[in-house]
C-alpha cells in the first residue's frame, strides 16, 4: 500500500492512477484516508448507444423549463 498526500497526487496524477491498477493507493487528507478504487468498465456499449448528446439534453431541458414558466 502506498500512502500519499493530495499534493503528491496533483503533482504525479498519472503515476498514482496507473499504480492504483496494481496496488492499493491511499490519499491521506487530514485524518481521513481516501482509497483510489479501480473498477472494470461499468458503462456498456448499449449504454453509450442509448445515451444522448449534451445538445439533446439541453434542448429537452429548455422545453421543460419553458413549460414551467408558461402562464
């Protein structure tokens, strides 16, 4: 296990993120210990196909917001 400070993480982010794939990396922030967790991909290709673009989200939200303020 490697224990680092937030400052070390900021300075060497790539190094510690890569290292977290092989061993435990813990950030000590004050009295708290924050563990970096590496997970396998959780977003599937199907999720990506069903997703919408930022522009589409904006368009849909504007319709709802406009409807809220219609009198």
